[in-house]
C-alpha cells in the first residue's frame, strides 16, 4: 500500500486545487487526485471568465466570504504572477422588484457596501453597450468584475506543488471508505490512506457522495462568444461592465467585457437555463437552435450584439435544491471527511476562501468563517 498522507483531496478543479494549496501551506502532507489532466475543461472550472461581485442577491450571508475571497485574489496574484481578477465594475439589472436588483440592494445595504443605483437613462448614458427597458434599473458595483478560472486553478496547483503536495492527474477515484480512524481511497492505479479526506467532486458528487443525503442535480450549461457588430472597442473592460440581467419573465443572462483581444469577442450566457445531465451523458455539442436563442435574446438587450457568433462551450452546474452550497464536515463521517460541493452555478468566485475553509475543517474540525447556511443536514432532513 502506498504511503499514508495527512489529507487526501479528491478533485483538483477550482475548489480542490485551492484546498490542496491551503492544506499544504499549513504543512500538511497532501495527496491530490484528479480524474483528468491539470486545468481541464470537462467540469465547471473553465471558460475564461466568471463574474465576481459582493452585492450578493442570493443571500447576504455570502458577503463575508466574498470580502475574504477578494483579499485572497490579491495574495494569489502576488504569489504566482498570474492574472486572477479584473475588477471592471458590474451592473445587476432588471425591474426594481426583481431578485437580481432587490437582492443585490439588500446585501449591499446590510453590509454597508458601496453601490450606485442607475435608472434606465443612467444605464444607457454610463454604458452605451446596454439597452435596458424604460422600467429597468441597475445596481452598479464598482468592485464587481471577473475572475479567470483557468488561471486560478493553475495558480493553486502551482502553489500546492511548490509547498510539497503530491498531485496526481489522470487517476480516477473509484471509491473511498473509512479505515482505521482515517480513510482509504481506491483509484484506478493504487490505494492510499490518510487521516483526513477532502472531497471536492464537482459534477461527480452524486457518485462519490451517495451517503450524504443531498439530492444533487447536474445541469448542462452553455457559454457563448460573439464578435460585436462594430468591434470589441466599446466592450473593453474600461467601458463595458460585467452584468447580470433579469427580464420580466425572470430569465437571467450574464455577460462580460471583451478580455481576450480584438478577434475573440464578448462572452454571454443564460443563467439556469440548462438541461439535466450526468458527466457521462452531457452533450458537448452546442446546437444551432441554442445559438439562435441566445442571439435573439441579446439582440433586444445589447445593440452591438449578437454580431457574429464565434464559438460556444459547455460546462456543468452541480445544483442543490435550494441552490446554496454544501461545505461542511460529512455528517456520517464527521471525524475524517470534509465535503465541498453543490456550488449551484455561483461558486467559482469563492474558490480561494473555500480552500481556506476546507483546510480549517480538515485540520481543526471547525472554522471561524460563517458557513452555517451550507450544512448538508438542512437538505438531508428535507428530502429524506
């Protein structure tokens, strides 16, 4: 049997790479196991950009974690020289009573975050790339922006390796089990033991966490890139914000500035308009009717889009029924197993602080961060 470790981390995507970094930074002997190659595009940690924001409409309880995540963005950039965050500003748009607007305002006010409210005319004046309806408004957050998922995963892997973590790729985990007061993990290549196990399975949560009691739903999502009609100049980060835009039918789209040069366009997508799948059955082909639906939606909202379709890519959301995270000690194995999953399509901005929380839980059993909202027992009891 291979040598024992202090902690085994299953999954080295966004959350798992951050966990491996924070654990190894504290001197733990870490084994990281990943089914695919480093910084792969088969899960949920790819696509060039993810929105980050602090006026969090999902629940104000997330705000303290976001404030810490922003601090950690800067730490990662300093430690690795990689570009992690671009804080170009962002607008949360819709009718005043929409969740996107009202929830963002509630969080900003509760936590005394800086913000500015814009009416439709103010939005058009400030951001000519956007064409809201007359009854739509926006909360503008200067500190909103984007993070680069591939860079962040690569940075965390770089730091973990520098700190002595043993990271193994192309080594799928078959199963895990309690063993001698710790855990034992079986892969396609070997069997390993450790005192602690951290499971960051992404869309593979239903298979690796069958005894957690959480009914995960895996959802295929599509990201689209379009070349604006008049070029990317009006869509550069200093002129065009990130946006989350909810229409009268409660359909949300989100989008980004043009961050990858003059020929790679601007990215946009629907939020929560996916198809249930599994990692094995996901359709990686993006079809003409999907591209057409996105283009039609954009044409009524952004005057220079859709322009010319360039490309599309798929990823997966791992949803919980209430769309809040699962981040805790495993209720059935509280002495040796920590879980970080069910991030429900809005987790990537939290990656650095989730890594910090996971390291706390695995090494001390508790954390000072406020994570009561993320206890899996809330769902296990409701869906038993």
